[in-house]
C-alpha cells in the first residue's frame, strides 16, 4: 500500500503536466504570433485632405515712380502668408488680369503700383472679378494709380495728390473694432511718407486718420484719412496709406495692420463689416 501511494502521486503529476502542455500547445496554435517578434511597423499617416490656403495675387507693376520697398513688401507678405494660411503669387504682368486667371484668387493686392497699369480688357476683367465677390487691397501708392479709371478711384477710395518729406506723424485710430486696427492703441506714432488725397470716396469707413498738427505738409485738414475699408460693387476693399519705406515692413504694428486688412478682405472676421 505504501508503494501504491507514490505511484498514484506520480500518475497524477504526469496528468497535470500533460494538461498544461496541451494548453500551451493550444495557445500557440490559436495565437501563432504570441511569442513571435513583437515589433510593429508604424503606418505612414496621410491627412485626409490638404489644408486649404487662400490664394492672393500681389500686383506690383509701375509706370511711374517705383518704390524701392516693393521687394521687401512682397517678401513680407509671403512670410505673413506662411503664418496666416494664405499663399502669395506676385506678378507685374497685366495680362494676368483675365477672367479665368482671376478666378484662382480670393484677393488681389495692388502693392505700390503707380500710374496706368492695366489695359481696357484687363480693367473689364478686374471689374467683373470684384462684381463676382472678389476682394481688393491697396497699399500706399495704389492711390497713385489709374487716374483715368473712375471705377478704380471709387474702389481704392481716394487718389494721391502730393506728399511732404518722410517724417514721424501721429495716427489717430478712430475704429479699434476692425481686425486691421484692433491691436493698436488710440494713437500710433509712425515714420512714413504721408500722402495728401483728393476725390475721397464719402462711402469709405475710416479706420485711421492723421493728426496734421503732429507733422508738416498735411493738406487734408481735420479729415485726413490714412486707412479705410468699404464694400464696393459686390466686393470688399481695404486701403492703407502706409508702406513707403523698407523699415515699415519690419514694424510689427504695420505687419499686423496688413494681416488684419487681408483678413477683412478674405471675410475671415466674424465682426459685422
């Protein structure tokens, strides 16, 4: 009997081991990769769609005085586009103003253009672009452009007549609720070339005006607008008289002023403009 008990214990142990071996074998069969190399290769993530960038055409053609800051202005707009989700295409080719090409752009900027820069067919195409909901932004000498095109004069908002020497002036910010001025205090001292204007469109909404007592050579008196916006003939328009010098494009206040004008023209602001 004493011999029989160890034999029974041995048989029971063998049975348990056999069952365990069976379960291990079953596990390997059901999960063939359980003990294999556990390295998993990362999948390449591809976005469902590319981020949309608003397209902006920057027109820099001149048939009069040519500002040396044009290249700096273009480079600044390109950099601002990278940070603010828009893409800049610069041209001096007036033939780009045709219906098919203008449809590619949500905004056209006249950056220090001067005098007569578009032919009759190009003018007609640009008018149709604005009437179809396109937008316009003029910088500085855009007001020294197309004096014989009354429609453009209303669009840009005023024409240049003269300027004194470059100097500091105090800008009065009369509307701080616009994206082009929301970052500014009620006054801003800035160095630039200050235009005097004629044929000011009475329908523009003035954002900033010059305090003529703060500099010499002003000719517009108490009502000397220097930046404005309005809706015109189906589209949006924004103009700033700043932007003559290279240094202006390094001024963070002016750069944000440009971005705000662009955002207004692109309809990005939720404000009721």
